C-alpha cells in the first residue's frame, strides 16, 4: 500500500495541524482557567452593572462561563499568533528530527 504523505504526518503519528492546535488551545485553556479564577475571586458577578444591566439576568455560573469562553478565545488568538510566527523547517527524509538519541 503506498504511503500517503499529504497530511504531513509527524513521527508519533499525529498531524502537524493537530500538534499546532494543541500548542495553541491547551495553554490558552489553562491560562483562561487561572485568569477567570483570579478575576472572580475579586469581583462578584452580582455587582456587575455593565452592558445595560444585561449580566444581572444571568446566574453567576453563566457569567463565569461567558467570561471563561471570552478569555479562552482571547488567549487562543494570542497563542495562535505565536504559532504562526514560529518558523519550523520541514523534516528531512531519512534524518531524525532531534539530535538525541542518535
């Protein structure tokens, strides 16, 4: 069976796109979780009067969820820009990508 190299398969069997997605989404998820915890340890969602009082009709869990998703999106965009600016050479056929072990 001929080998399909169109998906740019890495040594461990994952695709490059999947690896870059994990480089982007996992750190953003962790940072959003910590930042949401820090923000809402100082701010009570019941005291937020912004956006014309629209947040007063949401339960606190809804405000936490919206803030977490907004922060995750923000941090994902920051990580995605970093991954896009990262320059990685294409692997050379027959050569191991790491210098150790040989």
